């Protein structure tokens, strides 16, 4: 009988944990047909981990990302990922903008700076 390896992901957030915050005076607003609408800042935190379901039930990865959407702009976008080996991990920083918003999809473009660290990373950027 052949053993199958199963990797399961635990999503520590409901699909996305997002928190809308009130706009301070002077923040950006949207205008529709002459009516000014406040666009709240939305914070999103994503935290995931993976593990093997068969023995020895070892961890396979850790991922954390935090971003804020401020109207059409997305900044900061900060994150971390490792693959549970201790010899490679990545940190990233990004910012972007919503390009198109439709009924069932949204197109976002972001620019990231990614720094890998650890012996296996060889200081890759």
C-alpha cells in the first residue's frame, strides 16, 4: 500500500480579516454624482501555516502578510514566509493600486521588494 503525503493549510483568518477604519479629516474621499463619499482605510491580516498530516506531523511553511487599502491605493503591504527549514526565509514590502474593479473581480497591480535571508538564500533580492 502506497502512503500519500498530505499537506494541509491552516488559515488562521476567516478568508481575509479586514477592519474598516474611520477617515481622519483631510483623508481621500470619492465623489459620485456630486456627492462626497468617505472611502475608509481597510486593514487586512493573513496568517497561514502548513503541516504534514502523516507522521512526524512536521511544519512545512509559515506565511504572514499585512496590508492596508486606502481608497484605490494599497500601502503598506508587508510580509514574511519561510519553509520550516531554518536556512531560507523571505521578507517583502510592497505598494500598489487598484487598476479595475468589476462585479465579481478586481485587478490590482503592486510593486514588491523581496529580500531572502539564510544560508540557502545567498542574499537574493
